[in-house]
């Protein structure tokens, strides 16, 4: 690839080189070691099992000491890097940006000397195999692509601490990402609202109320035992007087007898799930109480109306049984096209799971045994920068498949693993702003036979901050 004849390839190389130069500008202390570590991560032949092995690659010209020095003492301007990530071309669904948010843990069960660990819920192959393991949970926000692919565009990552309120952190994180998208002109007045999809672990109705001043629409999955309320009935004169009703009848997701006729009903034939039937009810809302997340609400509790969607498909991939899925959208007055768009975008949310698997199995995100959580944050952002370069290099890389691997179909994007396999051949044509290493002499280290006189402090595993369940409990806490 010494001669670049295609205009598209030249633009792709220029875009990737601009990102690499701007990424280097986000680094201050230990910038050269940081940048070379990222290149070594991109050019490794196989899965990263430990960062120190990356120092043996030709792309890493420094010693292994500089590698850990960059992770433990380097400085990275995360605000500039976040602005850089949202300035890149965004994938869109018919011109609309679709985001997703999810949490993935960095498990550190044997790191008693690492502070700020939390108990992380880890799913097993069955419900009985689920475990609670200490670790560092990270909340990621990514932009989804409309195609069925494993590519996502990661835009932000935040580590949850023991004193953090997970719901408040998620709201602040989404607000910051959306405001950055608006500042980068990715969303302009007149565009359709940014769609944010999330799983059942999030209080989508609470987030919809907190983010109501932003141009966003939230779609989240609900548990099948939830009870919502229908819109309040029209007011009828009652000679006895009394306060008009604020809520309508109950809508229990588990009791079909409480379901009225849906306002929208669609049926689509899908290649992976068979017939997909969606029913939607307009202006359904929860009956809020002044407890938990709403305990400090000092005015009348709001009525948060939205569209309830029940999605039922014939089967899952592999002819597995498919239970119905309940979704709630913060938009009201949805048309049949809006309902189909909402549930189809929710199904694309699972693409982020492939990104997490790439981070952990190929790029070695959770492999380093770092003690300091700030060092873990730097390594996390380094992995995100590497993944972004792989995504930008996707159209430029050749398919260097192994003999036993399947051939990529024409018009189909290469997987991140195959793009990484060919990144070493692209690197000579890209900008490499890192300076050459200076000659140095290793330090003396600890004298042989001497013992460590400064043992590390041991830290207990923290617990996520929980709001008081009632006003009485809040007053008792003082």
C-alpha cells in the first residue's frame, strides 16, 4: 500500500492521522510513552494478556518501566479527549443519532490494597450462577450504528465510586455527552431528538424527567412486574365535588385483563426473529411517591407520560423461546413508524456488549493489575483511543484472515479483530508525533535481600450510596 490511488483512502488516512495528532495533544506528562503504548496495543498480533508484553513489540521503543510510569504518573486531559471523540463523524439512523449507556465492571476481587472498589453484579450462564464480585464499575456511553455489526463509537467513560449515586452519575454523563454533541454541531435545531436506549437496570422515567430540557428521547426496558397508570379520564361534573383524578386506571404488565386496546399495532417480518409484533399504548406513566429518588422533590410530583411498547417475536436466534419485551419511550403520540424505530434501535443496544467483549478479551482492558484507580482510568481511556483508531482504520485495512477463518462478504465491514491484525501495515502511512526515546540508565531499585518497609494500605470494599427509602429514614439519618 505504498501508492494511494483512491481519494477515499487518502481522506481516511488523513482523518485517522488528524485523530492521532489530536490524541497526542491530549497527553501532557509521559506523552510519548503513552502514545507508543497505544500503538503497541494496536499492533499486537493477538490478545493482550498483560501490558508489559507490549513493551517487547517494535512499535514500543522504550523500556517496560516507562510503560508503567505512564500509567501510574502520566497525565491525560479527558475533557479534550471527550471533545475529540464527539467531533468525529457520527453514525446515524436515517439522519438521527442513537446513543446507549451501560455499565461494565473491571473485576478486582484479589486487590485488597486497591481503593474505591465496589461490589459488582456479574451475570453467569444462568440466574443461579450470578455473583457479586469486588471491582471498579465503569459507565460507558456509545453511539450505535444502524447495521448489524460489532462496531460502536464509544464517546465517554466514567468510573463509579463508593459515594456516587449511580442514577445521578448517569444523568450527568448523558447531559455532558449531549451538550458536547450540540457544541460540536452534531445536532442542530430542526434535527430529530437524539435517541438514548438503555436496559432495565436504569430508571428511564426518572432520567426522562431530569433530562427533559435536552433534545433527547429515552427508550428503556421495563421489568415485567411493573404497574403503570393510564391517562386521567376527562373531567365530569360531580355534584358531590371533590378533587379531580390525577391518574387513570392501573395498567399491570403482568395482567392482560388490565390492558385496553392499543393505540398502535404493527407487525414486521424479520430475518432473525420471525414475525415481530409491537403494541403501543400512549401517555402511560408511573404513579410516583415521595420516596427513594423523589424524596427530596419539594413540589408536586410530576406526571411523566410516555409510550409503552410490548414487543413479541416468534423466536430468538437458535430457535430459542422469546419472552415479550416491555419498552417505555419518553415521547408521546408515537406513530407506527416511531414504534418500529424505537424497538429496532433498542435491539441494536446489544452491539455494545460486543464492544465490551473486545475490550476485555482482545485489547486487555481488565488485564492490568493496577493498584491505583486513577491509573485504571488512564488505561481505560487508552483502550478507548485505540478502539477509535480501529474504527477509523476499518475502511483502510485489508482482510488478513487466517486459513480456517471465513471470508468476509463483499460490502461487509471487517470485524475489529481483523482490522487490528492489519493495523501494523497501516501505521507507516499515519502520523506518529511521539519523539524518539532518550538514552537512560535504569535505577538501582531495592537492594537485594531488603524488605519492604512501607507496606501498602488495605482498603475495604465500599458499597454504592443508596437514597433513604422514606422521609422517616431520611430524617433519622440526619
